[in-house]
C-alpha cells in the first residue's frame, strides 16, 4: 500500500489544502534548518496569526515533506468530547493536554507545536498587529521542562494582513458568554467576512528562531512561578524579536 493511501482522510485534506495555500501566499521559510538539524524532539512555539495560525499549518506541510509527519499540535481538551473533532484531531496526530499521548510523541522523537496566544492573540482588531499577547500562560513551559524539550520560537510576516480585524473577538466572546469560549470576531478577507472568505493573497514568510534550552543555566523548578515567568518573558521576547526583524524594525 502506498504512503498516500495509508494517510487518513483528515491528513490528506490538510496536506492538500495547506499545500495549495503555500502557492497562494508565496510561502517561504527562513531558518527551516534550525528544526531539521535537531537531534531530539522539540516544542515549536509560535505566534498565533489571525484568525487561525495558517502559517504554522503551512509549515506543518513543509515539515511533513521533510520528516514524514506533521508536528503534533496541542489542542483544547474539549476536542475529545466531540466525536467529529476527535476524529479529525486523531487523523492529524494532534494531542490534548499533557498525558500519555504527549509522552508517546516524545518517545518517538517527534516535535510538538503550540500557540500560547490562542484566539486571544489571533482574533484582535487591526489596531493590534504583530504584537505577542500570551498573558501569563506558562503551561507550555511546564510541558517542555517535564519532557526536556528545547523550545523553537516561530513567527511569520504577512500573517496578520490576510484579514482586516474589526473587533476584539476574544473579549466580545467572553463578555457575551459564547459557548466553548469561542471568539466572536469580525474579519474581512478577499471576498467578505471570515470564515466565508479566503484571506487576501499576501506573501507569508515563516521565521524560525534559534532553539532555546530552558535549563541551559541550571535546573528549573516547575513549581517556581517566578522562574517560569522569567522563562516566559524570554520566549515571548524571542518570538517578538522575530516579528520585529521580519518587518524591518
């Protein structure tokens, strides 16, 4: 049986869609060798472009071509309670939380991927573009420390220009009590509002930073909140630096 035939339906659809989007966005990657040169699994930590991190989806296709698998996205635990969403997530190799599935990924030596900003970062207005906004979310650091994973900071230019955001969708969804903490965001793309319109055909360039080894200066207690926040600031700073450099700042 061919490798393509062995792929799940969600994976085939994913590779086809975001493979085509690479051409649409004239996508390229700067620093891909920083991932390919790793001899151990890593946590790819990215900026969440609006409204979905489709730059990282395109990066996943590129890595699939080189490594034979998609980096394992970390998704909300609520996915497990929805049969269709769970079927899609399982077909793509995504994982929830930090349990046995993550341990199995690490044992196989495969990379994980997360966007700490989530919809808080991805569903903002046009007034806030290319600004890292992760709050004090440090769960990704606890996971990286538990499994001894280096962190690879990732960002992209063009990713905030595909849609023109008209409001803070995260704040509005929270204020109105939207189910599942869904954002209520209005963004305008090529033919009208998201999700009924594709993004504008902007060029997207992925930027991969140098791996960060969290315990390079000594061991870190995962229960030490201050230590985690210092590391958090370091990782956020690395991602923001990529965004600024990419935009010539």
